[in-house]
C-alpha cells in the first residue's frame, strides 16, 4: 500500500441547488476552483468559514452535512475538520468572539492574568457566552503573534500586547 | 515504473526491494520484526503511531532523527538499524507516550492476551510507568450488535477509520477533536451498517473495538484454532475457527490472497452463533401418530430406510441444500441413483429450468477471483452483489476505483460504494435491455428490445473496449438465476459477452453450488460431469409433478425453495418425507416423517468448491451436538443398510478422493451447450393491475445457519418481510410508507396465497416491480420467488 492520493468522495443523494444559499454556493465555488476536481474537498475549510459567518458565527450539524453534500465528502470528514480547528464553533455563540491565545509566549506575557480578568469581570468561563449574549470568550491555540504577546483575536481583528485595561476598552467599543 | 531492484541493508542483512517500497514492507518480507500499530499492509499509510521508528543512513549520511519505517521509502545502499540503541530508545519513548492514556488494566480487557499493545509493550516498553496523573476517559459509542467499543483504550492508530474510507467505502468512523480531545467515533452515534464491518475488530490493535457476541466469553489462551471454510457465499473464505470445549467461540479470517485476502464478511464471521441455536436437532426423531418422539439412531435409520425404499425408484425426489459438502452431495446422488432415479437437485431457488439442455459443463465465475480487480468492464446481470457476495463486491470496488466500468442490470438499483452505471429494467419484458445492448454491439436478435439510451451506449462501448483487451466480464447473479426467464436471460447474456469479446461468468449462489456440478447432485449431471442417459426431474419439476416420497437435506422447505407454497403442498401430500437437518423448524415438523440430525458448519470434514471452482477441503473442528452425526457418515450408514454398492468409505477423505479421481478431466467451462428455444412466459408475465414480485434473498436470510445467528439478525442489514414499491406504483395503489399492504400471489400449483406486509417506498425499485424478500420470516406463506403479485391496501 502506498500513500493515498485522492480522498474518498461520496456523492450524496441530494440536489445541490437546494443546499445552503445561492450566494454561499457561489463563494464556495471560487475556492473549489483553486483545486483539481478530485481534490475539491480541500475547499472544506473556507467553505465552513463562509457558512459559519453566514450563520451568526457557529456551525450546526445540518450545515456541516450540507457542506459535506456540496463538496461530495463523507459527513464524518467534515466533522473531523470542524472539531479539530479552534476557529469553528459548534454551539451558538455571542455577537462577538474574544479569543485569548493560550500558548507559551502569551502565557509568559500575561495571558493567564488576562483570562482571569475577563472571567471575573464579565462573569464568563472560557468557552462560554456572557448572559447578555454580547461576547463568547475562548481560549485559543497559538495565534502566531508571539513577538507581541499576549495576543487576543476579537472577531477577526488581532490585538497585541493586550493588558486587562486594553481588553476592557476593546470590549467596550463593541456594540 | 521500472523493474529495477535496489539493494539495502536491514540489521546487517542485504535485502532487495522495488523502488518506492517502504522499509517496513521489506523488513516484513525478510522476517525482520518492526513494531507497529497504525501500519497495515492493505491500508494507506498514516504514520501516526510512531512505533516503527528505526535508525537509518543513506549514502553514508545518517538521518538526523529516527525515521518511521512505514512511511520511508527504501533507497539504494540504505542502511537500516531496527535494534540499535537510537532505534530502541525511540521505540521505548513512543511506547511510554502511547501508554499515558491507555488503561493498564489488561486483566479486565477482552483483548488481554492477544493485544498488540500488550505484546509490543512487553517487547519494547518499560516495566514501570512514570505517569502518575489521571488518565482520560472516553465515552463509548454503540456501533451496533456486532462491534463492542471501549474507546478509552483507543490509541488513535486510525486503522478503523482508514478501513471505512478505503475498503468498506463507507466513512462512518472518524477522528474528531484534537490532541487530548481526539476521539474515534461516528460523532453522531450511528451503528455501522456494512457487510464487512467486523473486520475492524481484527484491525484494532487494542481492546477498543472487540466482537460483541464473543466478548468476555473466553480468553485467547484457552482457545485452540482450526482451519475452516466459510459455508455461505460462493467465495469460500478461508477461516480460522477458535474453539473451546468443543464449541466454536469465534471465527477469524485466514489470509489467502487468492480468495478472501485478509478479510471476511460479517456473515462468515458471526454465523457461527447459529450453531448454538435452541432449534438444533440433537437426536433422531420419528413422527408417530402425528407426535414427534425422540428415538435412537438404529430405529430412526430403519424407519428412514423403509421410507426411502417405499416410494419406488421414480417416486423419490431428493432436494439438497447447495451448502452441503461435496462428500454429502456425492453420496446423496449415489444413493438416489442406486435406487433407480436421477431426481436430485441443489438449485433450490431456480424457477426456470427450460434451458437445462444448454447448461454449461461447469458454470463458474469465468475468471479467478483475484482477477476480478483487474477487469476493465464488468456487466452484472441480476445481482445484488454486496448482499450476495460481499467479498466479490469488494474486488469489484477495487476494480472500479482503479478505473473499471461496473454496470448493473437489476430489477432494482442496488447500493454500491463506487461509481457504476445502473439500469433497472422491468423484468416483465425479460432481456429487453440485453437485446438493446446486442443491437448496439452490432448483433441484433429477435424479440422486444428496449430503446437504447446513453447508458446502454456507455455500457456497450465499455464492453467492446474491455473485450479488445481481454478484460471484460459479463456476470449472472442470483437474481438472474431466480428469474422466470433465466434461460433466456442467460442465453442473451452469453450473446452479449460473445459479441463484445468478453467472458461470461456465473456467481455461485452458495458455498458449494459449483460443487454440485462436480459431484453430480443434479438431475442432468453424473459425478465428473457426464450426462445420465435420461435426465431426472429438477428441483422445480419434482414439486410441480409431486413425488410420493422426498429426501430433504439441510434445508427448510418454507425458506429455501423457489416456491414455498408449492413445496409445502407437495411435501404435505407426500407419503414419505425423510429430512436430514441440523435444525428443527415448524415447516419440517409439519411435512417430515423422520428427522435425522446432521452436522452443520464446522462440525464435519468436507470440501466446498467455490465460485472460481477451487476445491477447498476442511476438517471437522467441533463435534456435532448431542446425537447429531456428520452428514457423510449418516449417508454411508443409510447406503450400507439399504445394501447399495459404494458406501464403504472409512473417511470423508476417501469419499473426496473417489470423487476427485472422477473429476480429473472436469475443467471449468461456461460454454453454452446449445442455442436456447424461446421460453413460454405467459404465466410469468403480469396482467394488468399486477406487479412483478422480485424476491431477493437478504444477506442474513440465505441459509438455515445464518438465519439463526442472533447478532446478525439484529443488524440494520437483516431485512424483514416488506413490500418495497416505486413511489409511482405506491401512489397508484394509494399506499403510503409504513402502511400495511395485502400481498396476494398465486403459487405455481394454483394455490392462492396472501400475507400482510408493511410498505417501503423506494425510488430505486423499477416501476411495475414489488420487492418482497424471500427466505425471511413470513415469506414462506407466499408463492414463487419471482412472478406476478397483486398488492392492495390491507383490510380494504
């Protein structure tokens, strides 16, 4: 046996025109076009990101199944990707996501303190959402911004050298 | 690819290898042991367990780190050290990490004593754990009645995940989560519905996936192992039977690349459970004034002899299960022929015998099993291949994935896990699609032909192309064999094969169907394949033209025969019925006068001839229960008591050798003996307001043994009696999914039958057809396995 060269494709018994929305399908198609046809599963990550953004920041099982059907993938293979990466959420989330990096440099730079601060001040545990639904607080795997630790990603914007005061200001500025 | 060989050195031994081979494959061939968990010869390379780390150097330069032997291709002049300090350190380190989260409670694990992790830990690990923290615990998932899970023990080798994607073609298991949170499971908690699912039990190197029926019933070191041959489909998978105290405790595959590779189907793996069925017949029984009484063998045999002699030569019919061993079939035909007739048959589910004169000399697969995967085009006619022959379906899947065209002509579209071209023709005009193909192949024949569409064109083109390369095959399956126009379909199939330059093949419906053509247990074949002076009555004629007496061997008349209603009525009316059987059943109790207990699977020595005409001998591994005796011995005694010649053998081996010497010149041959006259189909063509019944035999309903295997019967693949209809037909009849339908069918003897069965709406069924399985509970009340049927609302 050798290295596998193409992933298992599964043709689902659905009409693709009924999946997701026409706009999402058009966006996903742009990513599919970047890969050889037998590798169209490679578009699963951008597809999940698009679908998640469209769905208010989280992925339901039905949506993941639709992505699987659209990309001719086994459902399990989509679940594997969606559960592996920290940027996908499989439960409903708040209006904003505050993701504090928990890797070595950031921890040395004060990420733990920052997390305790958020936990206490906004009364939310890592992985949880505040009662008012404003923000979901996440401990995140390495954000790759070690030089200016600690790093925090708020929605899709990076903030570096974040102090408790700085994070309060950032959060206050959110709607 | 060049055929250059390269030379490398492993542990000081010079080995030759093909370029691109992995170190571990070369080491395995040389008998050099490298520990591994994730690597498996038949699966893709994952290189995720890191257990096979070795030290190596290439071109005089050592690799800076230990390298995984499973994922490093060999190079010319490479030096590999599998037992150096660096290699052993790496392996020990890996082992320590693998055990961090693995429970160290082998005594309470079902895998204990035969666990790869345990063995490798003994050989390559430390004896003390430095890990004092808490271990993680993973919730179990219910994967159905065959596979037990204990996911805390999983070491994430992903063999089961890769098996699903690459071999089964059904990716249900996956590795979700990351790092500490990674889990193997279905994520959504469904059970595995696949006919090969049990193989992940063998693949799992630890105790995470184990056999549910076997679990905690025995320990590996208490078991002895015997070789066996699977008794169900035509593959004849090679088995390893694990035995304790005269009982088969479980069944494992035995590697045979030419037959079953290293896999077996779930049917072959779990059917052994049927051996312990409470319905096993353990003592001879005699019916006295309508009551069954246990008697001793002497009395039962005398009664059987009298019953068999009473009907006179022409009035005895012998119906034999095609799973009977070669030895049994040989002695049975000798018995009936010594009594003066040729009325013996094993083609129990065949309806149309009109073309018997055209029957080939020894119908077989047409190519060796292993060559199925190198075919370019395979046209399957009337075969639900995954249900009938799971491992041949796997071979065809391999062919399809390497680019072959697999086409199917079936009365319903079947579930396949690879690309295919499927046409679901209406069986009411038999052969119309084959005639369409013949027209496209330039050999039009008389008779109604379907209007060829683009699919026919693709099939015809693919067959022609494959025919030119000698890699095309036209196969007839059991659905075709049960068709009322089997002779016609077969003749047309042969013409299609000839026109395209392809080979013709037959899928043997049971473990020893091909054996019948060798042993002469057919009305028109003597042992060795010669034809008798005048053919006897076939399985159909024996019942439509009822005999006075019958000998039934290893079958249930309401489940295993083409028209159960006809069969039951003929048997009820018969004056003498001797049943040799391993199981009691209400139907046998009703019709038989004496029941002789015979051996089932694994309990007798014998031979099966598989679909590629391979003779596979096996020994009895366990004794039959109670007073039951190996079938060939019962026949030998019966023959001797009747003072017939040729029943003096001392062993199954002698019976085998005697037959083998007569079959020396018999070679597999699918050539039709003569052109076929057009059959009379008037009775089989549905009238208006009738549908056509398709009686498929579901995967776990094929024979008495598998029907009594409880775990298999609880799987989603075990079908119940139901009426599957195309949505259009269902709408026309006013039937909704799940509603109860009244099924009325006229048996061949004119008897009217009726049963109620739930409706399943399924758009894969051809319009005008009703799929109503045979061989399942309740199907015995109906008429022919295929034929016209009336369906209405129950109670209307």
